C-alpha cells in the first residue's frame, strides 16, 4: 500500500512539477504569476482532443496541439500582457485572471460542459514490476515530466537561445546591453510555458477526462509547488511538485482522503513560515 | 425628460397588464447545466421542455393555460441553487419549482420555497432528510436512498457477499447514502470493511482504491455520480483492482461514454431504465431520442412525469374552482396527486415521498440490461 501511495504521489507530483515549471519560467521572466496557466493547460487538452477526433494519429495530434497552445501563449503575451505591462503589477495579475475566465467559459461554449474521454499514449492495463502492480500511465507521466525538465535545464544552460532567455529573465538590462532582444525572449518564455502546460494536460486527461474545469484540480497546486520550491527556480519547481504530490498521497492514504487537497497547502504554509523564499532560493525575493 | 419618462412608464405598465391577461403557469427549473453533473441537468431540462411543449401544443392546461418553463443553472453548487431559486421566486414569480438534481442543492433550496409557500418537486434528489424536515411544500419523484440501499444489499446477500468496501461522494447524496447503508448492513449479514470518501470533481482515486483493496472485500460499493464512477472504474482497471462494482447514483448514458470497457458489469439500482419493455416507457424513449438525439438517465422521465403531474394538479384545482395561483392551495393539489406516466404511477405519502418498485441494471457490451435478482 505504501508503494502505491508513493507511486501515486510521484505521478501527481510530476504533473504539478511540469505545470510549476511553466509558472516559474513566466515569473522569472516577467515578475508576475500567470493565473491563466491552468486554463491554458485545459485549452491545450481540448485542442488536442479536437484534432484527435479528426482521426489524426495520437502522437501527431499532440505535437500539433503543443504548437497550437504555444501560439496561444505567444498571442496572450503579445495581445494582452504587452498592453497592460507598463501599468501596475496588480493589473497584470488581474489581466491573467480575466484571461482565465474567458478561456474557461469559452471552452464551455465551444466544447460543451461535460467531461470527455481522452485517449492515452500508454497502455491502460497494469504491468508487474518487482512484484508490484504498476500502471504504465504512472511510469510514463513520471518519465516524460522528468525528461522534459532535464531537457529544459540543458536548453537553458547549453543552447544559445536558452542561455539568452535565461539571461534576459534574470537581468533584463544587462541582457539588452549585450544585444539580446529581451522582448523576443519574453515572447518565447510564454510560448514554451504554454507548450509545457499542454503536455501536462495531455498526460493527465486520460485519467481525469478532458473538462473545462480541469484547471481547478491542478492550477492552484502548480503555484503552490512553484512557490514551495522557490519561485523562479527550475529545480525548485520540480522539488516542490514532488514534495506536494507525495505529501498529499501519504496524507490522503494514512490520515484522511477527504482532506487530500488540504495536505499540500498545509505543507506550503509550513515551509513558507520557516523559509519564506522557498526551499531552493537563496536571495530574498522582494518581487511578490 | 420627466414627462417622457412618465409616458414610457405608463406604456410599460399598460403593456404588462395586457400581457397578463392570458394566464400562464410558470415552472421554475433549477438543475446543473454545467459542472460534473451537467449531463443529468441537461436531461432534466430536455425532458421537462418536452412535456411543456407537448402540453402547450394541445393548447395548454385545460386548453387555455400555457406553461412557461424558466430554467436556471445551479452548477451543482448549493450556494448557487439558493441564488437562482430566489431569483425565480422573487423576480420571475414562478408558481412552482422543479428541482434540484443534487441532494445538497435541493436541501439548500427548500427553505426558500417553504418560506415563499411554493410547492417544490425534486425529480432526482434521494437524500432521506429532504422529506424528514417537516416541510410540507417539498415532494420527491425519485426513490430514496433507503429503498435503493435495501435493494442493493439484498442483491449482495443473494450473491453471498459478506464484506464490502464502500466509497461515496462527500456531498449530502453520498454521506446520506453511506449513513443509510451502514445502518442497514447488519440485517443482511454484511460488514463494511473499509469506507472512503471523495469530493465531487476529484480526479485521482489511486489512494482510496488502494485502501479499499487492502481491506480485501468481496465487492466495491459506491454511492456517487457517473463522472467519478467512470473515473474510479477506469483507474481500478489501470491499477489492476478487480472487484465487482455495485452502487447507486451513477445511472446515466454518460457512464458508458466516459468509462467505456471499464464499466462493464457494474450493477446499478434505478427506478427507470429504457430497457423496460412497458409501452409508455418505450414511447417516451423513442420521442426523447428523436427530439434530442441523445440518451438519458432516470431524471428524464421523472422530470417529464413531474411536469404532467403539475399540469394535472392545476387542472384539478380549476375543476374545483380553486385558485391555483395561490401557492398554498396548489400545494394541496400536488399533495393529493396520483398520476400514471412513463415512470409508473406516482403518488405522495404525507412526508412528500413517493412509493414505487425499483430494479437493478447492469452494463453489458456497452448497453444497459435489466438484472433479475435470485
């Protein structure tokens, strides 16, 4: 039973981590939290579902959906956030809340309000691993998330564009002085963040169904995970996500399944109380 | 400006008084048109509209009074249900309320309709406390948790199941069902070895399924709605938990759509199913499918019969020369109703509960089939 709980915790944790990375990237680059992130995940999932229903093979549909969601991320940055950028930080936040509502209700109108089935990349039947019954879906989610996060890390540290993005995020003025087009980098950040959200949606939807209120389950926890691990820190997002997922699973398993969601937030409160900048951050953040 | 406003006001008043010359019977419908239970709410609305249109095409009640159906979305959230019923009662001045679908919403709304002295018929909520509050304006046209629990436990007993693991929804429906089942299990020689609660809208059930499996029951027992049931059974398949699933609350066409092969073999207790060969049932089934090109659950024919029962009550009130627009008087005619329709014969006892026989259905090859108890 413990094994099952931990596996479940790692699976959910990987999803929170994937979403948290998207959140943390945007925070680092713009200094704001994108409250529409969960709904971008939802829209990405529905776009994928629409393409799948056109009888396009699953893998190809997902690739197209990720690109389409990245484009939505680009549009979001260009059309809405750029206009609001020079007014206060609060306005940016509210703008993303507004986008979140529009996306959610738009999805209800276009795709209907009912949950819909979403096909899985992985087998639906359990396999035997060292005497334990394991769902390929769980293993798949963990591996895909881990791979993507490691790939992102390599992108930010080894690839030129990635390194430019990293610099533009941490120190916009120096980056500009070095000839990096900071606004292009911000643009890319949003696109990548949205693409990641779409992948997270496609991973979770086979288990939870594609539904317009999908962001409710994961959205808030993504922020919690990002803040827990240290906002702005890539590995922090991964660590935060895993901790949240595992604590939640163990709490639900050994204490009470009704208060499952409460456990992750309790951990968040506790950690912030002890270390306000998050687990992996060293400097004092004064942006929030 | 003032003179202009006065003229406009005068015209508006004049027109509104002309509009109310023809009597209209207003039914306020409160149901979930979005959220996890949206499918059931939409079915309620479709079936009610079907009944209203049928009656209006024949000229209305007694050939004179048209019915107007005002539908509002409660999203399956009790606080919203209270808001919309207040709007229907105070602003739209409805004559009667049809709703809600979720027990938690019905319980929240009941106080408003009682205070406004307007009858309320719920075609779908099964929590027993609904009719135990001394509220003489509430009626129920669906079976209660107690009758469903007894039927299901009898079935478990007939198969020799001694231990069950139960999971239930955290709302009034699930917790009410759990209370009833726990109180009844001893009579059937059954023990609940594990019980787990989940929240509507929850999507991950691995933890509760592991706990239920660890208790090694003979079967899983569930009291909840179809979205979570489909997810639970899908996850049971994915994690390799093989147990019979028996329950109530998940009878809906969406169960098979969402769950696919995972829900094969589930046993559900219900008051109505289209697999029933009764001619009235078949007539309703064909017309609904033709109109809405979609399948439906028991809330459909129950809502349909509810509208006809209301119309019948108004008709009898008129025949007696009584003022059906008075909520208290209309309430008396609803209480004395006896209507035979797609769901059989409906009459209410003194608490507002309905008495009817129940059946068990299963899903075989994606289709509902009636199961005979041994």
